[in-house]
């Protein structure tokens, strides 16, 4: 058996990188499909294997491979899969795995084209926190920030506890800072379509030549050009994962009573709630609500929390 790392998935083909820097196009052994079919109603997954998975495979005569085992993951990042057309009853949302075994996530947003949306950013952050993965915030297109809006959001999220990097591919602001965080890590770049994930990576690593897209004149949102997560080796210990841009993000598998734990500035106030089952919405003597009233939690973050709380359990099985 040969050990390898899944770096890309296209349809039923899994591209596996070995320690000798050779990539094999592999398929899954039949047993995985059989087991998956039997357990489909229990797993609620869209994929069996994911980019970032460590696997063992053997090679056929035609130099393609067959994956025989998938190693246990240290973590994985996921979201609710897009709702199936015509789905009208509870429980039809599956879990879409973005990638596995990640060291850190760079959530990329833009201040303009598309406009900065803190509620969307907070959903990306909650998904990363629920997976136990360290997050960085990158606010891109600072060259378009004529009103200095980035400074407000940078201060808010830095006070919350996040590292925030203002960036621009035009002026090269922030590029060196991002690059300095990458060595000896598996770093995933995630965000909405059109915010500039691939463009940032092209500036930091010019040889990548990743495809980039434009902004739709009709919707004002990005047109995504990356269609599948793609893990790119920079050196033996450094990998980056470029992901498809998304229009919307819904974290998967979080209960209402647990959501506050993934808004990191809430956690110090949870012990002040009268009820252990408090969801910090309407309950009396709630430590989180009191902290909001006393300006110790930003109202913008609490508003994001309430909006996410309203839908977090929709279309899920527990």
C-alpha cells in the first residue's frame, strides 16, 4: 500500500499526492460505496472522502490507483449543502465537507465589490470555530476603501480576539503578512465569490496562475471560477487550499444551545446566565444579553448571532 494525500476531487476521481511528489488519479474501492449506500440515512454526507484526507492506495497496471483506506481526521470544515430543488420537509440538508486536516483558515472578505457583510463573515467564523480551527480575517480590496470603513471592522474584530489583515492586490498591502503565516501549515482560503481569494494567492505565489473571475453586473456578487477545493503543495510542510467561492454559508450540525460557544467573545459571559439551557435570546438574567447592554459585546456580533440562531437547526437531523 502507498500512503498519500487527497489534493483534488473531480467527479469520481481522487487525485492523491505521495511523499515522492507524484500524483495518482484514484478511485474509491467498491466497499466504500457499498458501506456509504447502507449508511446514507445516518451519515448525511455528500462525500465519503475529502481534500486533505490521508489515504492508502495501490496502483493498477494503467498507473491509476484504488483507495483502500481513509485515515481518521483531526478535524474537517463543512457547511450545509445547498438545498435540493423542491425540498420541502425538514431533514433534507446534507453536510458538505470543504476539506479535512486543516491547521488554519483565512476567511477572505472584501470591503467593496462585493460589499463587506459582517453577518456573512460571522457565519464563516462560526463554522471554523465549531471545527476547532484557528481563523484569520482578511479584508481585501483596501484600495477601494475611500471612506476608511476597514478600520472600523478591523478594530471590532481585533477587540473580539481575531487577527485581522487589510489587503490589496493592487497596492500589495497585507500580502507579506499573509505569507508569513503560511509556512509549515495547511492553510485554507475561504469566502464568498468575488472577494479575491485566488487573486491573493496569485500575488503571494505568482507561479500558481489560479483562474480568477469577475463581479456580476446583475447581482453585484462574485462569479466563482474555482469549482472544487484544490490543495496546492508549496513545499514539503506547507500547503494551501483554494476553495470555491460561495454565495451563502450555513454552518452544519450546531445546536442552538451550543452556538454561543462559537462566538468567542460570548464565552466569558456564559457563566453569568441564570439557566444552563439559556440560548441568549429572551431569557431573564442572561449574561450575554447583559454584556451586550453594557457594550461588552458588539451589537453587530449579537445581531449576527440572533440571525444565525433563528436558522441554525433548520433542515438538520439530531
